[in-house]
């Protein structure tokens, strides 16, 4: 069901209640998502973004019920990734000559995806189109989170259409931040930032400062996924500024995989040791083989220190630990201390391997880690507990 955002703007997107994995299998979406498309009506009519291709027929049918498609004057592609542009081919089959406004990189991406030579009009920051009484102003947002990304701003209504920035994977029929559970909203917002935008923190900060310098009043932020920010919309902008600046909370996250529970016991004992010296710190423990990797990544993002453990297997580490470390490297976390731990039977390489990977990920290694042969006994547990106490003083 389409709905009016105000007298000028209508949401014409799609709520995907069943979505549980996104970007292939990379990102969990336990609360579903939405693909937000916006129809802006003045003397001229603009369509901002479309929806993912599996819903293209539904999208075209709903949009046709809202307006004669030939009355659309401008198509705006804020980002070429297929969850936003996937219905463009179906739309352009019907209105093939309508201009598509996007960045120069957007032209390259859209041509690369769809191999069509549509009527592209490249734009850059400060370019604008008149809709009549109002204008759409374009703002390049390179690397938030693709090279082609951009925002657009509707004058007089003071609405920022921010594409992937400030969004969340959150399906909810209410669709406005003042109508949904705030805890759930921010849980999804920080998860989205941690797993997608963390590598681009410098770009986030620069772009937000650039937008603020334009001194554009913002009464609403309409992202391309999830909930629309209409009550105090700049609250999410302020959060992004915090998250972009080497963010951390008073938290330690301990992640492990285990074969016969020896490494699990080490993780729990380290946690007890840390807590004995610092009762105020929040400690989160996760079994990487049993917990959602994106939830773990979000907790790492929030943490001041990260401990990762695995037993040694075939002179290496367990698969869930290896995949987590690979994910961490790509995210380029800042301002995190780290250490490794693990158990072994014969060769015992896991702690060294984990430490090397954490160092490659840019984390500050606080010590050489701790390893125990076979299953930890009482003397081992005492040493591990002391190790946790020593860690508490370093983090």
C-alpha cells in the first residue's frame, strides 16, 4: 500500500517482510527490510529510486495505480545497487525516453548492471532540477557506500532523500521513527552502520560536514531502507557523527569457537577475570559458530577491546573463526584493542594465527595471547583467570 509522506511526496516502495539475508548471504535481516521509492509531485513529477527486481511487476502495478507512468518527468537514481535500481529495466520499458539523473559513476554502474543506453543525465553536488515551486538539489555521497551514491534534497519541504545513509533493515507498517519502538530502530541502525558503513567512517564524517555547511534545513530524512526520520530527524545524523569518530562503549567482546568446550571454558574464565577487576565494564560472549556473524560484528564495533579464541585444527583455526577474522579485516575497525586465546592438542598455532589476523585488521595487540594444551585443568584456569585480570588493566 502506497502512503503519503506529505502533500508532495508519496512512498511507493515495497516492504519485504520475509527477507532474512541480504547482499547474498552477507548480512542478516531478522526484522526484514523495505525498499523505499518516493514519488515527488509538483508541476513536474520525479520518481526517486525503485525497488529490488523480484518485486518489479508489483512495483510497476502499484506505481501505475498511483499515476500514469508517462506523467513522470524525471527518474532519480541515488544509487545503482540492485536493491534500489532493480525495477528500472521494467520501468524504462514503459517510459524509455525519460531522463535518469545520477552521478557519473552511477551511469557506469547502471550501464554495467543492465547494458542499456538510457537517457542518462550525470549530476554533481549543487546541480538541481526545478519541479515548479520546488527544486531537487543533488549532493554526491561517494563511498556512502558505493562510488556512485548520492543524496537529493527537496526544497521548501526540506526533505533529504539519503539513500543508504541513515537507513536500517527494518520492516514495519508504521514507517516513521516516532511510531516505532526506538530501541529496535536503533538496534537496526547501528547494525546497519557497523556492518556496511564502518570502512567509510572518514567519508561519513566529511560528507555530513559538507551537508551541514550547506545550511539546508532538514525536516525529514527519507532513506532507501527502513524507517523515515520525521521527529527530530537530525538525531540519526548526530549518531552517525559519533559512530564515525573511532566509536567505542565501555565493552569487551569475547568471541570463540570450540571443539570439546576447552576454548569455551577459557573464554568464560577470561571474562570472569576481567570482571573481577572492572565491575563496570560490559562483557559480551559469543560462540562464532552458533551466533549470527552480523550481530557479533555490531558488538565488536561497540567494543573497546576484542578477544578471539579458537582451538588449533590441522595447524589452523576453526572455520567460523577464520570467516569472522576475514570479515573484520575488510571493515577496518578503529580504536580497538585485541588479543587471542585458544587450546590445542599437538602443534598449537591458533593463537599466533589469530593474533596475526587481528594485527592485519588494524587492531592494537595488547599481548601475545594465551594458549592451553588439552583441556584446561585447575592450574590452567588459575592462569587464565589471572590473564583476564591483567587484561582488565590494559583495556
